[in-house]
C-alpha cells in the first residue's frame, strides 16, 4: 500500500508540471523538470538534482547525480554563459564509488575537467561539442584506511574524451544524434589512438501539465 501511494504521488507530480520525457541509446530514459532555479531529472540509469544561481553575465550551478547501473555518485560544479547563438559551459566533475577490492589499494573515484561549447546554426539546429579530461584519480588504501588523490593511473590510458551532438528542434520535440570517443596522444605517432567510439541517437518530448 505504501509503495502504491508513492507511485501515485510521483505520477501526479510528473503530470502536474510541464515536463520533458527523453530516451537515448546511451543515456536510457528520463523525465526532467525545471522549477524556478532547480533542475530535476528522474530516470534510468541516471538521475540528477541541480541548482542554478543566475547572475548578470554568467550562470553558476551544481549537479548531484547517481548512476543506478554501476552505483556511481556524481558531483558537478559548472558555470555557463551565452552570447547570441553561441553557448559555453565549463565544469569540474567528480565521480565516487565504493572500493571494488578491500585487500589492496583501489580506485574510488575520478575528477574530470571539461568544457561544452554549443552553437545554433538556425533556431532548429544546434551543434554541441564536449571535451572532458580525467585529471585526478581518487584511491583508497585499506592498510591505512585513508583515501588519497593521484594524477597517475596506468589502467586508464585513454584520459581524453570528446563528444559531438547534433540536435534538431521542432515544436516541443528535440531529435539528436551523437558520437563520442576516447583518445590518447603518443609522442612517436602522428595521430592519436582512439578507443570506445560510440554513436547514439535519441528524442526528447516536452509535455504540458494540467
């Protein structure tokens, strides 16, 4: 009975506001809503709560999220701005997860730095570019029961991540196609090495509440 009541309350809250419903091959499904300065996203595998603080030229914000499929928690601090058709966002993002091995030193998180510029070619077409770099790794040592940061990780050799996203906007609908990949530079090669190339697509629909 209690679970049913919770489901009913969530359903009422979803349809009481103007919300967006989205699906993509790499991000799963989600509902998202803006309530004044708050941003709420409920979905699988990723859910998020955000707060935006507007100012005259910049918007500052923080996002707190959780990935259900791998039990990762995310904390992101960012600022963004826009001039005419150009949009720019920079961020620092930290991921946390429980140690996978309590017998030896193991990774428990990462700190990323990145930026996301975007440009509207027309009112219907937008191109997003995302660059992300895993700058710091967080470790846990069970012997001393302490955590410590490091810039070294021999297993994560592809530390750079690039994503491109093309969106087409119609009335209350956004259709998007994306591509992302990781890469690393090697001194003796003229071109970088690439890994984990991924092509994705999705749709987001805005529904007006009652």
